[in-house]
């Protein structure tokens, strides 16, 4: 079984910074990519940033230049450094891991989600 656990959310003032962490653990055979999403106003979670095991990154336009995603492959951990935070960044941030379970090869890579961590930016 594979677990995905986020940490690092909290309350910060406009212009401040937070660092979110997300660790995947358990019976991991292979980890392809990890990413951060936020709930947003609609029914679908929106991508914030994503990184693959080769280090390629993708960012939402709204966070480019302010957020930086990085991954420690040895620790199966992804980080999101969020700087110059704005009230519009207030949301629940979810981590997703594209992972192959050692005990479940037949499923191939599946996307597993954490429980989310709340980020609140006060004006």
C-alpha cells in the first residue's frame, strides 16, 4: 500500500512565503511524477505545479515566477516553495503522486492523492 501525506500549510500574510511538503511512502516500485493541485472555485482541482522524475516541471500561469516545485527522488518527496503569496492563493492544496505499487503491478501507474493542506493568505 502507498500513502501520500502533505504538510506545511498554514496562515500567512500577503507577500509572505510557505513551503509545502509531500511524501509518498509504502510499497513503491516506481514513482513517475508528483504534483500539487488546488481545489479552486470549480468542481475540478486545478494544477498548480507538477514535476516528473527527470526533473521536468509544469506550472499554472497564475503561479509562474512565484512558486517553485522540486523533488527529492531518494525520499519520494516533493516540495512547493510558494513566495509572494496573494489572497487568491488561499485554498486547499492537494498532492498527487503517479506511482506504481510493488504489490499491484497489474494496475500500472496510478495517481494517488493526499488529504490536502489548507493555505490561507490574509490581506
